[in-house]
């Protein structure tokens, strides 16, 4: 019997294919029939009858055959699945054992990946939130903002006036829904302390734009306004909870805003994130005066009709620009080069963080690249030192595929662990990022690891497996196993070309580290330059806050003047307050007001750009409070009041620009009513330490009390926070219904303007340090590996008379050559990518030679240090032992 | 029940269960191909029990699928290629269990059939 079993296949080695199964079943049944027929023929039946008889006995052959095939196919499938699971489990067990045997390697690989993936997850979460999906709105990418621009005034991306928005609404064919919104704030009075509420006034179909469903009640529509129903309010979800405790019965309640009563008709859903600072939404009442000379206050936005492209929108806006320019009533002076443009809401929202996040994205990708390369290196080194083990396994009959699969499973385990660690680290990093919240950008407030980001992390992890798992595996698969065995038995010395991949990868790491180092270096220098920039005022010990008088109660200009005069006097009298003043638009505050002006007797020369200056109204001891120096003439005094001759103080920047050789004091400027210049003060930065000085004209508030809200500024002898309570009391003494808001120290305001840059610098510096560390680990690892592989060769050299110094020089030279090549490549890469950085740099160019020299130098020195350790080991090789080790 | 070929098909579950038992028992004597199993049963029962050949192969393959049989290609005495079935250890355990079950069943049936109605 045993002869029959020779060369038989085990059952689970059944061929897998459907056809093979069919063939086997066919052969089995055919054998049965033929054998039966022969048997019947042997018993005396004629052949034809025997065939018939056999078939009859068998029954429905095709049906039975098909049934058997079905059973077999099912079996084959199940067994192959079970088998691959078993194989996988076996591989995993083996891999775990192998990884446990080299805990150092395993820990470094997992940590490296974890750091790379963690940084990636965190930054990508931020980018996803800010750049890709700032608001949870269906079809967000179809929302576009219409902006007006006047390059002649250096004003780009401006809002529309109420009149323009109304007029454009009638021509907004590219949009299916069009609306306008304007940020404002109200004094909330009624129960409890008066409060300043962020608010939004809307026009058009604002709520429809975002496809919103009210959490409670309803939203207001155009009809409400037409029916004179303008005193209605929709609450934000957060405010609903803080003000009304989330009570649905809030609908129908009334709310006192600026002394006016509004009826609450609905609440926004919690998911609504546009205009986060707005707690209440009310319809905008456009008065004829606003329509005529309204400020640029309306953010006009719409949802593009299906099929309309952004280009078509631009074309439409160009036509409207041309139409409006042709209208003599509306035409802007040609030198303003005024025009309308459209911009996607996503990029408007991302704002100034956009270029910074792009840089961070690039940085994070580089870090991940380094991490993967580093793990690949570790793997290469390890694979090389395991060549012998693998060769033995191959010699014992393991095929190339099982060995490769084994290595892939090992990598997958490392990747899984690294990925898990990365997600954890990413969550921690996000929390840190959240805590920094540099610019109070709405989108950064509710950062979280979302499922998409997690999917991204998983993708990155898988990619890493492919990147660093397959490369070393391929090498092993290519290796001539017999050669390895022979070589291994002799004591190896890796050939020079053998570790090209390894050296290439280390070079790449050095290159990428250099790019990150240079980026971080440039950002650090930018920030240092910015911090060293004199804003033109003293930032320390200045407390600022805002008070706004509701229009209904302080209608008279005299009332406003009197109020702020009294207030500054009372504030100045607070113990711990040295000086007090007030201004309409505070530097590093929220708004600014800029308008054209004339100088009497100095007509604009042909070709000269329009004269434009920031316009500020000050009250009390503003200049001295802020530490803005008086350069010429005098400051404002008590006599510069209503009815006395109008005066102005200009800043040094305006004086430099328009009064080169003459004394500006005594000249007359006209920016509305004309005023005589009585003094010159130092120029200040208005909103960004990096901006050029902007000509500014100051007027006494008493002569032009147009603003109903002012920023109060107090110079304190104590820490600014300590006088807040007394300042609050001083305001309450004058009017208990008035809230103080935007209470911040001047230092805080300036710091905040640097927040985004500081964040970028911190993150990039962290990345650069991480990258440097990883690259040095790479250099160290490769050199120590190649040194240990060359012990034999080194022994021979020493035996032939080389001295240890030669050994050190050789290994060190090797390391520096690697680093040098990396530095050259990195420099080239950096110069190519520098454009990305240049938008967020200040005071240095992306090609700053000092930074580049410092970065390259640091890297070279670090590489030398990393190379020195293996070099010293090489020098200490004992030739006798090295040769005997054979 | 296995019956002479022309008889109407009896209860299929019973048939299959019984057929499985017969196949396992037959193969406990050693590896055989499908026709060998049929012949062996027919010989042992003196042709009294004729296996329905159509049901034989699905049954064999199902037993193989459940891991009670192992199949391998081999050669007959005449040198023809045939698929041989062999009991696995699991199949041997299953056979023991089935035999116990069957004995209890047939004993119960015998009791019913042989007890007179007087009780």
C-alpha cells in the first residue's frame, strides 16, 4: 500500500483554484464510473449496457459533481484562510521573540516612529481644523467672501459698506444664497453686572448660508425686517447656556442690548462655529446715513450656485467693479486702483495662520521622513547583522517569501506600536497646542483628534511600514545567501558598495535635519528681530480696557466728552495709577481708521500717491501714559476743547514724509475739518511689530467726540492686574450699567500679536532638535555598525603598521564625508523650499548667510561628535584579537 | 435508510447520519477510494445494503471538510489514479461517538418494537 502514498500531496496543499477543484472532482467521479463499468463488463454485460447501468446506479452525475465541487471549494477557502492566520500567528510569535532579543533596537524604533507620527497627528489635526475644515458646514468650499481692495491705500481684502452690500445683493447671480454680517458688540444690561457682549448684525439670508437648524425656536428672515420686526435676536448656543441655563423657554424672553429690548426668537446649534465671538445675532438696520457713507463693515459672503466656478465669480466681480467705476457717484479715485474680489471662506478664516501652518506641515513631513529613514537604518543594520541567521534559515529550506514575510511582520509590529504611541503623543501635543492658542483663532479653540486625523495617522503608519519595512527586506532578499554563509563563517567585512542604501539614508537624514535647523534658525532670528523692534511706546505697566457708551443714553457729544474727561480724571486718581488717558483706536487693539488728508499749501504733486493717514482721537494724558515721546511743539491740553481752534498732533512718520525741511508745527492739515498742527510725537507700530510706520494724525477727543467707545490706558506703578478692580469701580461710579471689556495689559497685546510666530518658532525648533537628534543617532549607528563589521580589516591594518590615529582619522573622515554630502544636499533643498518661509520671516532673508553657516556648522560639529565614538572604538581594536576572531 | 436503489428516498437527515456512520466505520479499516467503500459495504452486508452512489461522494467530501477524513491521491492495484480516503484522529473520535449514539438509538427502537402492548 505504501507505494501508493509516495509523492502524494497533503490535503491542505490542494491547489486553490476553482479549475483545479473541478479537475480533481471530475477525475474522482470518472474513476468511479470507469471502474464500475469495467466491473460490470467483467461480470458479462455488454459494454453499452454496462455504461448505462453504471450511470443509472450513480444517479444525476452533473448535479452530484457540482455539489461535491461546492463542498471542496468551501473547504479549500476555509483552510487557506485558517492556514494564513496560523502562519501569521506563527510569524508574530517569532517576531515578538526576535524583537525581545534586541530591546534597544525595538525601543528606539518605536520611540522614533511614535515621535514622528505624534508630531504629524497633532500638526495635521491643527491644519485640518484651520486650513481644511475650519467650520463644520456642508459644502464649505462653495462659500465665498466678496471683498473690496484698494492697492493704492495698501488695503486688501476689505469688507463692503452696507450700501455696497445691498447693491451687490441685487447683482449676486453667481450665488444661490447671499448674506452679509458685521461684527459688533453690545452692552448687556438687566440682571447682574453689566457685560459687553460680542454680537453680529446680519443682512440677507445669513442662517440659510450655513444650512443651519435652530437648537430651539426659529431664525429670523428678511420678512421680519420688512414687517418692522427688527428687534429680534438669535442666541449662540454657548450664550444660551450661560445666560439662560439652556432653558428652551428662552424663546420669547426679552434681552436688553445697549438699552434696547430685543425679543429672543431662537438659538443656534452648538456645532455652529462661524463668528464664534458673537453671542447674539440681530438683523442689521441700515440707516440712510450708513447707506451713504457707511464704513467698510460688512463681510459679504455667499454660496456659489451649483456649476459656478470661482473663476466665473471673479469674472462677475470684475464686471460689477467696472459698472461701479463707470458710475460717477460711486467711482473711486483711479489712484486707489479699487476693485472687488472673491476669496473662499476657508482661506479667509485661516487668515494669517495659513503660511505658518504650511511651514509646520512641511516641517512635520520632514520629521516623519527622518523618523522613517532612521527606523529603516536601524532595520538595515539589524538585517545585516542577522544575515547569518537568515542565511541559515534559508539554507534549511525556508523560502525567500517566508523570510520576507517574517521581516514584514516584525516591521508591522513595530509600526503598530509606534503608531499607537504616536496617537497618544499626538493627543498630548494637541493639548499643549490648545493651551498656547496664540491668536485666539476660533479654529484653534476646539482642536481635537478627529477620526479623519486618526485615519491619516494610520495611513502614515502603514506607509512607514512599506517605507522602512520593504527596503531592508528587499536587500536581504537580494543577498546571495550562500555568499553570506560562506562570508559569515569567515568573519565578515562588508564590501564598500554593500551599504550604499544605509549611507544614502543617513545622508538624507542629515540633509533634512539641516533644512529644519535652518528653518528654525531663521524663525528664531525673525522673532529676535521683532522683539528687539521698538513699538514706539512703552509696553510695561500699562493697563488697557474699553468702555463704550450706548448711543441711546449718551446721544449728545458734550455728554460723551464730559464722561470720558471725568473717567480719565477718576482713573488717574486711583492709588497705584500714575497717569491715565484714552484713545479711539489703540495700537494692537481691534480697529483702525485710516482716511485721506490734505496739507494746506502743499498740493499733491502729479504722480504722487494719495496722502493717507491713520486718524486717532485722544483724551487725557494718552501720550505720556503710553510713553510716546513728544518730539516738537506741545501735546493736547485742557483748552483744546469744543469751540476752541481745532488742533492736531502728527507723528514722526508723517513729519518725515511730508515736512522734510520745514517745521510742521503751525501748518494746517485737513482730514475732515482742518486743524493746526501743534506738535509732533514719535511713531508707533499699530498692529504688528513687523509693519512699516504708518503716518498718523491725532486729534483731541473733546473737539471731535465722534466715537462712542474709547480705549482707556493707565500707567500703573503696580502690576496692571492689581488696579482692575478699582478701575471697574471708577467706571461704575459714573454709570453702573457700563461694562469694561478687552481688559488687557499692553504687554499682553503686543505678545499676542507675536503669538503665531512664536508658536511656529517653538514648534519648528522642537522639530529641528528632534531631527538633529535622530540624524546624529543615524550617523552614530551607521559608523559603529560599519566599524564593527570592519574589525577584521582594521586588525590587519593595525598589524601592518597603521597607528590608532590613522584609524580615528579614517572613521571620522568617513562620518564627516557622510555629513558633508548631507549638508550640501540639505542646503540645496532648503534654498529650493525657502519661498515657503519667506512670508513669515521678518528682518532676515531666507538666504541669510549667518544662519546658514551656523546651521551647517552645528550639524558638522554634531556629526563629528557622533562619529568620534565609533572612531575611538576603531582605534582601540586589538589586532591580535581581531585577527583571531576569524 | 440505505435501501435498494429504486426505493423512494427515506428521511434525508437520518439517511445522511447513518451514511456518515457507515463511511467512518468502513474507513476505520484503512484507506479506500469511493468505489472501494461501496464495494466493501456491499460485500459485508451480502448486497443487502446498497449505497446510493450519488449520495456517497458529497458525504465523503463533507466528512473531509469537517476534518474527519483525509483524502490523498494514490494508485490502485491496476495502476489507476484514485482518490483515497483515510480516517483522521478526529474522525476516529467521531466514529466512537456515533457508534455509541447509534447503539443507544437502535436499542431504544428495539425496545419499542419488541415490547408487547400489555404493560
